[in-house]
C-alpha cells in the first residue's frame, strides 16, 4: 500500500498543492517531493524540528519544488538549521514561509548564512519567530551579499535599534530587496535614522513596514521624511501605531505620493 501511495504522488500534476495527512509517512512525503511537486503547503502541522530535518534532507536533492509553506509548525533553531543547510545547495526554491514558529536568533543566523550562498530564493517570511537583534544582524549581513531576495518579512519579532541599524546598513548596499516588513518590533528613533540613511542611497526598495514599533517618535519620522526628499523609489512607508504627530505623517504622505506619481507612465 505504501509503495502504491508513493507512485500516485509521483504522477500528480506539476502545480500540485499537497497537504500532508497524519497517515502518510515521512518516506512518502520525501518521495512525493522528488520529481513533480512545485508547491508544498504544510501550515498548522506540528512537524517540529524532526519534520523540518526530513524536509531539509529532501530539499538538498530536490529540483522541482519552488514554494514551501511551513508556518505554525513548532519549528525551532535545529529545524531552521537543517532548512538553511538545504538552501545552500537547493537551486529551485523561490518562496519559503516559516512564519509563526520559534526559530529565534540561532535559526535566523542559519538562514542568514544560507542566504549568503543561495541564488534562487526571492521571498522569505520569518515573522513571529522570536528573532532579536542578533538574528537581524545575521540577516542584514546576508543582504549585503544576496542579490536575489526581493521580499523579507520580519514582522512581529523582537528586533530593536541594533538590528534596525544592521538592516539599514544592508540596504545601503543591497540592490534586489523591494519589500521589507519590520512592523511590530522594538525599533526606535536610532533604528529609524539608520533606515532613513539607507533610503537616501537605496534605489530598489518600494515598500517598508514600520508600524507598531511604538518607540519611533517624531524624531525618527523626521529622519525618514528627510530621506524621502532624496529617495524617489519608495512608494509605501507604513508608520501607523507609532508615537508620531499628524504633521510629520502628512509630509511623508505627500512625498510618497510624489514618488507614486513619478512611477506612473
């Protein structure tokens, strides 16, 4: 029966969206990934680190999977390390969602190391993962070298000014990232200043989310506003839920509108 199940998976359509069932073994999952799967959705399954290690091993050899959803799976730093190791070799995966797990700084470091070598991943979601400044620094270091990632979601983590500074430094050199989500973190005016400095040089990022960092005040918002005087590519800057007065937000809104109008044919 098990062999028959594997055979059936291997003949499924290329655009298959596969949801793992409790009755399927790890061998079935790995074999089904081997030749045909392009999208694998495993959200809300307690696969944990052990399951992530199985998937990491499979990804080392897989050449067809392009999208992998692993949110809400109780994956920690050990599982993230296995997936990071896989990303250093895998050449097909373009989207990885690890949101709502617990990879922490150690797991983020593993993914950061992987991104220094990976040349295919374009979207990485590590929101709600207890990532702090150390993890953000590793991802920032990676962004200084990576040339393919376009979307990075770091929302709902524990990133403060130090992490914000590292990401700001990265954006001064990165030429591929277009969307960065840092909402619901602990970034203050110092981090906002670093991001503002980056925006004066960066010409690719179009969307930056900084809502609900709470400690960004008028001072931090003015750093961002001053940056927009020189930046003509940013179209979205989300600052809701911070301690910023309306007048500063109005100036930012007008500058973003200028950028948006400039993008229209």
